């Protein structure tokens, strides 16, 4: 299968293909029994990103590679007793892994310039996370105070001297394996680090306030519509909240027919009590790689909201973390389908560390998105450029999509409609392309260590 490339983009795409060839990432071939189409997305700097859409064939044919991703509890246990921490992030992590000759035969893309095969592990292969984790485990085997979670390496020490010793040992092993790191994403010799929704320091671990900031900062509703959105979210988690009727009683009074909107101190108190319950340990659960993962996102005219949850044994769902933000001026002009798509993409970017390498369910109340993000035939050719770009970003994730009616979508709908306005931040959605020599990184890193 080959997707057509717009004539206006041919020259830019050709330059990107030539760049990948020069880097040793791909090489031309004359024939192959396998060929995945490419999706070309123009970046903000005018350059073109060429991505392979392996969802059309190869990923279906590949056997599941059930190499276990580390259990967070085991990683946290390895960090106990530490007083100094470092996080090492790899540059173009997967593309640093060379493929065997046999593997190269199936990892082929079909372009307007002919067939090319990957020489290195590309983003978008469903078995890539397990393969990469197995390599990381071998690399750090026998090292003290080092743990690996995909391309995120953690280093701990009980003293500055021990931490520096562990860091030296890790970088020697990284150099031995020939990997490069991403300097701007590394943190060295810190008193605390953030990992999988927790803050880890010398005292142990505690929940990261960012997990519940979207609810904690939620302003009071200004009208009946916003109140209904908030109570819809409360109702969604009602099975975990005792005395629900008593807690929401004052607010329900404002929803009665012909009731006058008059927000009083009793309503403020009830609203704040319910927010505290929503962010309490009673309602939140910790990430568990053995439980089903669900990511839900929703958008309204002025904001987006999202939540990641586990499905419990009894079929109920408990949230792991929430998030929301206001739309900027340009985003407010998006079509509704684009706003809804943006919410899904932002959710996956926010929860990348939870979902990457795992199968999860992506839930939306906007049915048209199922044809774009839920297609089993690859990214639709005629999608608008913005939607195609977002769909391409999600190619490397393993998920199914699920449509939920809006009136059953309380947990994400409430977050999108009742949000605290805050500055927008841009998070990574793909591995950065900056490469830094590992020895130079190490020299710079340890220079300032205590």
C-alpha cells in the first residue's frame, strides 16, 4: 500500500528521506513482501516528519512480545533510602537499537521514491516497548542504585559519594552499549524526582499534587449547566463516595425546576467538600500494570479535560490522575471534531509514562473520531492535515477506541467545562532528535555533583 504525497510536499519529503538514509536509519531496497505506507506531517519549522504506519499490516502479523514492563512498586522499592536522585533520558531511544537482518526484511516503507527498509527499531512497532525494556534490563544488570522504565533511567544514592559512584557506573555501561542520552531532559543529583504520579525523596514517596490539580483548582460553577457538569463527574465516582446524597444535597437544590440561581455559603461549602473527596485517597488509586487502563477525554468551547483510570475487579473505575487546561485563542476556533481530537492527544501526551508499552482503551463521546483514531486500516488518507498529524502521533501506542454517550461521560466532561485557567505548557509527544555524545554529557553532569 502506498499513500500519495502532495506535489507541493514532494521536495521536502525527499530531503527527509535522504536525511534518514544519511543517518543510517533507513536504506533503499528493490523489492519486499512487506511495505507499510508513510504518513507525512509538516512540523512547525517547515521540515517534514516521515512516519511509518505499521498498523495496516505488520503489527497485526507480529506475535505479542510479552516482555514485562517493570512494576512501579518494584522500582519504588529500589529507590528507598536514597537521598540523591538522577533521571537519565535517551535521545531517539528506539532508533539507537540496530535491527537484525531478518527483522529488516519486514520493517519496510513504501514511498514515492521506492521501497526503504529500517535498519533501526522504528517508533510504531507494537513490540518495540518490550524489546527496548529487555535491552535496558540487560544493560543495567548488576548495577547498584539503578532502575529502568523504558527509556527513563533512574539513579539513586544514599550519600553524594554513593550517588556519584552509581552514576559513573551507569554511564560507563551506557558507553559500552553505545547509547546516547538527551541532555536537556536529564536531571542530575536532585533531592527529589517525579515518577509515575509520585514525588520520590529521602522520606519515601508521596502523591504528586499535579495528579489532582485540575480538580483542586476547579472554580465554582457560574450557572446550572456548569453545576450539572460538576455533579455528573461526582456521580460517575459515586460508588466510592459514602454519604453522597448528604454531600451533594445543597447543590441539588439549585437544579430543581424553577429554582433561582443563588450561590450561597452553603453551596460553597458543599462544593469544596465534594472536591476534597474527589482528590482523596478514597477515590484515587495507584497505577497497577496488571489492571485495565482507560483514558477518557472531552472538550467544550473553552477547555479540555482528561482522566486516566483503572477498571477494578468489580467493573467500577477509579481514577489515577486528572488533567485539564483552557484552550488558547487559536484552539477556540477549531472545529468541534478538532477540539475533541486535541483533548485525546493531550491526554495521551500527559499520561505517556502510564500508557506507552501497554494496551489501553481510549474513550471519547465524539463518534466521528472513531474513524480517525480507531481505524484498523491505518490513518485515513483524506483526514485534515491537523487530524492526520495527531493520528500519526498516536501510531506508536497500542489502544482500542470506545464511544461513550455524553450523558455517561461525567468524569471528563466535568473537567473540560469546569477548569481553572492556567498557562499552557508543551510536552513531548515523540522522542527528541537531538543527539549528544555520552562522554560529554557525563562530564558535564558530574562536574556539579556534590
